[in-house]
């Protein structure tokens, strides 16, 4: 949503958060209503609690460590996890 | 949930939060594989649960942006509604496809996101 120059980066983030809400609600509903109830609400709530604390910590870390190091380290981790899932 | 599951989930959530706070990456790329590999959750359940985790974060974010008048309600609602239709289709596919295939497709997606992140870091 950064394409429109009239919309600043901050507005883009805000609007994208708003657009995600109906997307997420419908997605969760379909996953849950399908046979097998593919949503663990208890697990989700615990993950969200950790996530809120982590997001603040992450923003603080981003101030101190360089983007490059974080991107490379995270990328390597994802590649390893992807291979683990495949093999 | 037993205490170990709760502890592991808190750590997974924390790590997903750190990564998204620091790099702006969605938490799903961390939470979904972590649920599958560390908690033994089915691929589809991990994906459905990860979608659910987005909700409280997005709602609290939207509240604060609404107060600061950062939202363009009309165009965004349309984007959200069209997105929701496709999300329904995607979710329907995800629960009906063979879970092993779903996991492999997800792993390929992770591989691409990982390689892209390494490329960005090296290029910068």
C-alpha cells in the first residue's frame, strides 16, 4: 500500500492492519468450521500474550542491532526450518 | 494445555513478536513451523491458529491508529472485504488439501522468504 504517494508509510501500516481484520476473521471462521476445527483458541491466546511482549522487545532490539545482521540471521533460520519441514 | 505447552507457546509467541517487531515480518512464518515442529500441531491447525493470533494484535493496533486518525476507512474496508473472500478460498483449500502436501508447500514458501531475507541483508 506504499504505492500511492498520498498515503504515508504510517498510514499504510495502519490501513493494512485494518484490512487484515476481516481477512483474519473470515480465515479463522473457515478453518474452524471445516471438519476437524482447525483452530486452537487456547494456544492462540498464549501465543498472542507472548507476541505482544515480544513485539516491544523486537522494536527495542531493532534500534541496537543492524538491519543487515538481523535479516541474514533470520533468513538462515528460516532456510534451516524449511529444510527441516521438508525432510 | 499443560504447563510445558504453555511455556513453549509463550516462548514461541515472544520470539514471533521479537521478529515481527524488529524486521516487520508477519509472525506466521515463525509461529506456524514452531507449532508444527515443537508442539506437534497439525499443519492446518497451526495455520488456522496463527490467523487467529493476528486478530488481537491488529485490533489493538487499529484502535490506536483510529485515535490518531491514521485510517482511510473506505478504500481499506474494500481491500479487506475482497481479501476476506480470497482468504475464505485459501482457507478452504488449506483444510481440504492433503496435509503432507500443505506442509511441503508451506516449507517452500518459508524457503523463499528466508532466501529473500538473506539477499536483502547481504545487498544492503
